[in-house]
C-alpha cells in the first residue's frame, strides 16, 4: 500500500472514532484504511495540490504594481478581453497554465475560443478519449458552422447548446437524466457512474429506468432509447465541468497577464523556472518572438 500524495481525510470528530491511524517513517499521520473504504464509511477525502502557477501570478501582479503602480484584482478582470482571446486563437500560449503544449496550441488554433465557455471545453476536450475519437473534430466543425447542430429532443438544447450539441461534461449527463427522465440528482449520479464503468447489467438496468422515466414525462420511448445510447457513448469521454472550469479560470488569468502585461508576466515566469534549463531556453526564445 502507498500513501496518497495529496489526499486529506475529514471527519465530523476524532478520526480514531472511524479508522485506525498510522505514523509513517517520515512522521506523517496516515489512515490504515485505503481511500475507497474511507468513502464507504462516509468520510470525506479532499485532494489539496500545490500549484506553482499561483506563485507566477502573484509575482506578476507584484511586478506590475512596482513598475506601473497598478493594483490588479484578477477576480474582477473581464472574461471577454479581446487581446486574451487573440492570444488563445493564435496558439501563443507558452507559459499559460495547462495550455502550453504543442498539441494544445494546435487545438486552440483550430477551435479559436471566443468565450470563456469555449476555454472550459478546450480543457475537457484535450484528453486521450476525446482526442482519439471523432469528438474533437465534431466539436470544432459544429462550432464553426461546418456541421449542423441537431438535438434529438427540444429539452436537450438548453443543456447542450454551450457545447454545440456534444455531450462533453458529466454534469450534462446528469442534467439530461434529471430533465428528461425525472431522475433525482442522486439517481442521475448513479447513472453517470454506471455509464463510466460500462457494466452491462448496470447499463441495462439504468436504460430501463431512463426510458420509463422519460416515457412518463411524455418522451417517445424510441427517442428516449436513442438519447440514452448517445449519453452512454459520450459518457466514457465525459469530464467533470467544475474541474475544467476551475482550471480554465487560472488558464485565462495567466493568458490575460501574458496578453496585457507581457514583460511582467515573462519576468515572473523566468524567475519561477530559474533552475530548469530546458524551460528557460523555451521562455527566452518566447521573449525574442514577443520582442521583449
């Protein structure tokens, strides 16, 4: 067994009332139950991860204040900044959180984000499942009007419109089950998990419940079955929207700083990677490209 790199267990009172504890050779207190057992007995496990990008952001803001006397509150910046979206569409995202790989730069140039929702989608799309299926190409074609966006039922439009008719997020699967079949959000989450695991017995059971629930709400059973199969197909690739949105916000903030305060941002970036020669070379070349 191993110790989770960032997992913290939270209990309503003393942990020893729920699980035996163990002190590791590194003097860290750990539970002797593994994480699935802890969740099964009702304890909450949260992952707390350190993020170097936050230091880059803080350093950039301090340099801006020193050089220009401006105090920027990133919680109040516009999420519709034209310079930032031009940077995304050009794929000039070296140093931008989650967006600096060559593959991600290519995806950004093809998709050309125009709003924050597009950026959330980019982070959900850039994963092995969607990339190795037709999902990414379908999304891009629909976004640019090269492929018609169609909905199997009118109730799907408000749920899928922001992703151009593609079921991209786990939350969309849950909302479809809730709106079309009358599932509670708890039952909808069970459906989402069953689809993710693709266990035939569970899938058959959930399909019957979905079709019956949809029928009771006036949806044609044939259409309900088609919607269920569509959900099941995309659910294997579905990503958690809240996770993607959280990352997208930091991506946007770093891109905003790079687009609007390039010198200050690059200075902070170089400082953060001062011991990484490979990264320094990349970022110095980026300085030359940006004529800094």
